[in-house]
């Protein structure tokens, strides 16, 4: 038995040393995270809608930092972190009905999203401020942190900076899946996410405090998807537009593009993104208060 | 608790240390500790269902004691029937109640009579299909006088609830496992090391192979109407390795863990995908279940003796019952039926006892003939697994018709095709390791034993790295709630 324990100890010594060394190195890199957006004066933020729909090449000095499935909570933490070391003067923020649907409240809990969300948010999270409002799978969270620290040195722990991404593909087949994901939670119609609404407000206030012009943007969705958005959520979306009408709001939700311009029922593809980005650029240029 | 969880990673060393510390004490204390640890293990999932396993244990213990004293044939049959009805009654209620109700309603609707019975929201107790069969093996063997009934309630309870194999097998025979509780276990260094090695291999199969394959199998099966033919074939193959990695991996962890505690469990999988015909497959797949059905159902029915009608009848009964054991769905029954159809020609032509040894036992590679047989057998099992995985019969048939379409030779239209390729490479590496270790208890039992220790350690470290890399998500074992 003693021989067994001794051999077991010897066996595990090397991996433990390996883990400790990696953890120390990663902790050093983690403590010294400095997000650098370069000399960009415009940021495009939000989830897959602005990620796919707004091509930064059509704007002067713009960077698209959007990421798939990003809730406003995460966008807020991200912007706060970026503003520690960078300055920019304009923010294009994706703002559509699904952004305020309460399926967003499960992104730090449901296995579909939580792993990815934790991977992005661990350097910037403020879970203690929200864990009384939404469920957080802390077990999964610590698991993700462990995985980020022990395997090998990671110089860049800021997984929260996204980019523009799209393709030429077009398929309107999976309407049911998209609607179910955004507006139905466990077979019940989704309600409004209070925390998403609250953090939308926080983002707007953050921009105000830092003298950043915020522009709320909703990209076109296919009418088959548009017709399925629950009235309750549409109504809240409209009321928020009224509340924030002192800011620039570019609502192209109902604008219909040719079917071949949609990646799927609620996202534009490359062709749609080019058209929408050009439109956005021209519209912003015409607006006096933007300039 | 799942074997691939932090909870078990903490539970096992604690139990291990206390268990061997207690080795210096009396045997019944060691058995009592195993019993308590097993109840904690089982109750971790839901403590309320401990009452079921305790009740089942008490009934079968007292049935055994009564059978010891009773010589009257009729009364002995009544005692046996009591045990069978109670155990199968629990199993039938928890597992099959809603199935029978739904089909009863469907049958009535078919004839134009609508009825609205209540479907119950029944939670299936973890491992009920396994421990009920395990205790039944005790009462049946006592009835047949193949085993002396025990007076040691603690030893018997520990046998029924022994935590390594409680929730997903192997389904142990009382003749094998119960006597191991009668004598003190002494620490065996080599057994413990083999046990650890088997646990490592089991975790690798479960986490690196099965969970990886599950991601793609689920993606493809859950969206099968959108997939092309080649993707559907890939989905079936991914599921084939998912179920094998999952289930045999769990068995390896169970057997390896038992070895750490000085117990020997029966082998449950013997490289089934290297089988050269379906009969060989069923001698190598879920051995504890197939031998249970053979000994307690097939042979009492007459087995393969008698005329062809009886052989056919018995074969269909055994495979359909085996299918039904897996789940309350017509897909499992059809899966069983398919396997019966595969098996029958071999039985009727008396070729079911060919290939008793592992393929290419004395050579490095199989012959072309052996390879062809393995390939065909593998193809048949992959086809049958489609029914096993499908949500319902309609889904299974639409899946199959999707395969045999003009998109069969297109590039699979799955998401993350690069990740899928990585998974395929892992499967190939896995098959190579399995092939190299096919003559042993488990694939890596002897691999690397002749290497220098540092080199062997690096091999194990790579496996542990892969386990941690692909881990992080607890995918429930397919058989967890059987």
C-alpha cells in the first residue's frame, strides 16, 4: 500500500508541477491584460446581428468587436474594460427585439451558451452584481477558468473581442429554430429580460459619461421571422426606442431585402451586410447630429 | 454522481483511504463501510430512491432465507415469484408505465375511441434496470440451488448496492460477487495499478471518444431532415462509437474501481467491433446482460434445443426482450428485432459458435476474409444503432431513407467539419489502440509495460491531458437512467 501511494505521488508530481507553472504564467498574463483596439474611433458591438450585418471596412477607422450570442451584460463589461486603456468616439450597438428577450438571462447557466460565455467573460466579469437576478452556473465557470489556466500559457486572455464575420451562404430553412431560440423558453413564450434592459441603459450611460456617441442599430430580418416576434417583446422594443429617442436609432428591422441577401431568417449574409453597411454609412453621414 | 465528475474525483480517494484503513478491522465493518459509501454514491443523485433499492434488498434477502428452509416445490415457486414480481414490478412501473399507457391510448384512438388517462411524470430511478437484474440473479440461483443463500445481511446489501457497478453494470452474478464479500480483501499492489490503468482507459473512452462523438451524433440526429446522405452515415458512425465509448468506458471505470477495492467484476465488453459475425458480436457486447438473458430466459425456454420453430421463437423473444430492456420505445424493440433477424441465419445453419477466439489472435493483422467479415458485421450493427438512437420509428425510417438518397456521396453538410475531422482522427487512434490490445482484458492493459517508466508515464500523461482537454462538460452516460 505504501509503495502504491508513493508511486501514485511520484506519478502526479510532474503534472502538478506542469499545472502550477502554467497557472503562474497565465496568472501573470491575466493580471496584465490590456485591450488595445488601435487607433479606431468607432466600435461596433453586440451579438451575431451586428457581427454579421455591419462590415467595418465601410466606415472610417471602425472595428467590429461583436460576438455570437453576446448579451448586453457582457457588452457592458467589455466596453468598460476597453475604456480603461482606449478612447473612441462612436459606438454602433446592435439593438433588436431578441436582445431584450429573457432567453438572454440563461446565457450564464444553460449549457448551450454558458461555457462560451464564461470563456469570454472571466477576465471582466461582475457576477456578484447580477447573480441575484439571473442564474449562473458557477461550477461550470470555475471549470472554464481552470481550463484556461492549466493547459498551456495563454498570452491573450481577452477572448471578449470579436470581429466581423460572414459568408455568401443563404438559407431560410430554419425559421422554427431561430424563433424558438429567441422567443420561446422551455415551451413558454419568452418574457422581457429586465437585466438586458437594465444593461442597455448602463451601456448608454457609460457612453454618456465617456462622451461617446451611441447609435442603436437593428439590421433587417426576413419577414417570416419578423412576423413571429411576440407582440409583448415588440411592444417593449418600441417603448425603449421612444425612451432613447434622444440618441440616433437606425431601425431597419422591417426593411426587406431579397431572399438571397439573408444568411438565415434573422441574419444577413455577405451581400446583405454590404448593402446594409453602405446604407448605414450613408445615413450616418447625412445626420447632422452625428457629424 | 457521475464517474467523470469532480464529485466522484473527491469521493473515490476518500472512500479508498478509509476502506483500506478499515482493513485492519473486522470484515463486517469493511463491508458496512462499502454499503454506506454505496448508499451515499447512489443517494447523491436522489436520496428518495434509496428506499427502492433498500426495499428490493430486504425482499430478496428474506426470499433467499425462506428458500433455504423451504423444500416444497410450490412454495418455493411462490417465493421466487414474489421476488420476480416485486423487482420486475418496480422496473415495469418506473420504466414502462407511460409507454404502455401511451400505446393503449393510441390503440383505442385507432379504433375511434378517445380516452384520456393520466400519464405520470415518473422519474426513472438511476440504475434500476441493473440492480433489479442483479438481485434477481441471486434469488433465481438460490431457487435453482446453484447458490447457498446468505445469512449476512450486510454482505448481501453491499453486494446489491456495490457502488462501482450499481448504476450501469456490469450486472454481476451473485455466484461471482457475493462470495467476495465473505472474505477480507487484502491490498494487492498489481491489482490496484491495473485498476487505475483501467479507470484511465475508461475515462478516455467516455470523455475523449464518446462525448466527442456525441456532439456530432446529436447534431446530425437532431437535425436529420436537414442533413445530406453522407452526413447521416457519419452520424450513425459517430453514434456507434459514442455508445461503445460511453458504455464500455463506464464498465472499465466500474471494473477498475472495483479492483482498487480488491474486487473482481466480470468483463462486460470484449472488443465487439472486431467481431466477424453477429453471434460473435453478442458474445462480446454487454456480456453481463446477454449472459443474464441467456441463462435466465433463453435456456429455460429451451435455448437452441428443440425444433426450428422453438429456436426461432426463443431467439426472437430474447432479442426483443433485450431491446425492450434498453428503453420504453418501439425503436428499441425494432433494434432487438433486427438483431434477431441478423442472428437467426447463423443459428439455423449452426454457425453461431464460430469465431470463439479474438480475431487475428496469432497474427498482427486480419486476413482479407476476416477484415471483410468485420466490415460487414460492423455495417450491420451501425445500421441497427440508427433505430437505437432515433427518437421514434418514423424518425428512424426517415433517417435511413435520407441516407439512401442522391446526396450520399456529397461532402457531409455538418457544422464544424474541421472538429469532426479531429474526432475522426481520434476514433482512428482509438481503433488502433483497441486493436493492439485486443488480446487483453482492456486495450491498454499491457501497452507500454515493457517501456521505460518515464516513457510509459508520458503516454499516460497524454491520455490524462486529452481527458482534461475534452472534459469540462458532464455528458450523462447514455445508460445512466436505465
